[in-house]
C-alpha cells in the first residue's frame, strides 16, 4: 500500500514539473526549509479551534487564482488611491484574512522576507483540503506576490446563478475543461452557504413564484426550514463560486446551510455529487452540472467512485495553483500580505 501511495505521489509530481518551469519542488529548502511545516501546523492549530478556516482558505485561493492568477492580489487591502478585490460584491463574504495574517507572522518570525503570500495561500489551501478529508497533492513553490489588485476583474468570478453553458464558458476562458469544471466545483463539499445565494430557488425561481422544479421537494422544505422566508428580503446574490464558511445563525445575515448537511465524515465529494443526482444541489450552478451530457456523466462517475474524484481533484487543484503565477523578478515577497512592499500604489 505504501508503494502505491509513493508511486501516486511521484506521478503527481511529474504532472506539475512542466506546468511552470520557474517553480521548483521544495523551493525554500535552503532559505526557509521549515516553511511548509509552519503553514501546516499553524493552520491545524487554527482549525482545532475554528473549523471554518478550511473552507475559507479554499475560497480565498479560488478567488485569487481565478482573476489574474495566483498572485495573492485578493489579500490586498484598499488604499487611498486604489481599490481592492476583497471589498467588491463578489468577494464580500470572503473570510480568513486574519488567519493568513497569523500564518504569515509565524513565517516572518522564522524566515523574514522569504516566503511569499502567494505560496502561503496555495499551501494553506492544500492543507485545508486534507483537513476536511480530501486528497493531499504536491505543490511546487517559488511564486511571487503581485503588486496590484484588480477589483473590476472580480466581477468575472463564477456566480451561484450561472447556467451550465455560462459556467463552462467561464472556466474554459481559463483553460479548464468541462470535466475539470465539474471537478473543481467539488470544493463545495465543505463549508456553509448563505441562504441569500439560493433562496430564490426555494420561493420564486425565474419569477414563477414557485421553487426550482429541478429540486427535490423534500429538500426544498429542508432548506426553507433553514432559511425562514419571513426574515428574508430581496437581495441579489453576488458571485461566490465556493461556499461561505460562516456559522449558521438565527439572524438573516447568518442564515446558512451546511454543505455536508449529513454531518462530518460523509466524505469529501461523496455527498456533493450524490446530492446532485438526487436534485439536492444547494446552489443552482452546482445542480446545473447535471444539465449537460458530458458534465452529468462526470457527476455520476464521481458519485460512484470517490477515489477517482480525489485523484482528479488533486490534479485540478495543482493546475489551479499554478495558474498564471509570477516568478523571479515579476513580483515581490510581501512582509504583510495586506499591502505591497514597494511603493507602487
């Protein structure tokens, strides 16, 4: 068994060797050999106290990489002269910035000015996947941090209201196949999703004053019980390709549904894909993966073979983590992930 695991590990390494020649395996082996261990164990300490950190890291890495590549631009605060991705409507429910700050401070204490925020974020996301029962995947490092934020481009993020064709197109623009789109959306296996992102499916789908007919009626009632209509108000959901990690509360702002609503241990990916086949996808964009012939085939395969999903998810997360990275002199290494080091803003 150990031999099989080792073989799989080196196969994954071979897949990312040529993905970006400027990234390296164990890039910090001399400058900060303990870097990945610091990220891993600091994150685990946080997770022991706050389970929401794992889905928060997954959302952050997706919202970062999907815009201009994995450059940690989503972590930048606004300045007096420049806006910020994190303050735009599509990113308004992102969480976990304070956890990034804590991990970065640990890295700076050990190796000042060495480890980039971009590397921190992709490694933290990988460790988060492992913490919630997903697969480990190797990562090359050596990313540099960007010196600009791109608030206008945040509106190109996938929306929870995207149809099948729109969703596939958004990912194709970033060189992800239809299969890879279905695989990446499996990240919705963990976390919580705010009612505002799916409430129209429960009461007034497409202006019909009826629930979404693609939903299982019993599941509609379950979601309604979590999202009391009397406390809701009209609000257009912003783009949010990953579930919000906020906790469920009786207040309108905090009403949410667990993505793993059968409880912890239901399996990373198992419940998500099985639910889509049963008309129990919480988000419209998720349920739409059963609307296309090719995508629905992959949903069925992942629902019946979680090991296949884990293998494919590991590979697509490596691809996402290497998307349009900055290396060498293309960027910098921030000492504070919230602000650029150079005076360029």
